[in-house]
C-alpha cells in the first residue's frame, strides 16, 4: 500500500480489518480527546500499526495519517494471530 502525505490509512471508529508494517515513510497516530486532536505517536520504518484493534476485534481508537510518502505492508488477522 502506498500513501501520499496527508492521506489517512484508517480513522478512529473504523472497523479493524487490517494491521500494517510501515516499510518506508512516517505516520502520525492521533486520537480525539476532550475535544482536541492529540498526537499519540510518530512512527517510522519497521513500526507495526493497527494491530491491537485487529487482535481485540474492536473499532479503531486512533487515526493514522501519512506525514511523508509511505509504503506499508498489509497484515490480515490470520497473519497476526489471535
């Protein structure tokens, strides 16, 4: 999967269908708390993102946005394990 800067990979509240390994680029993880967007993490190459929602089978608790051109590897539930 390729993303351009500003593109959203997943949004808070989305169903958890896939996790990702960030192969290239930088992604910001943010959540809406008390009426404000809060940056939770800045992730770079080698990071795994979105896996907890897939493992828990719960809606996403944060939004992931590309900060630079990104290349990600998608992982489905079977590849993560339960």
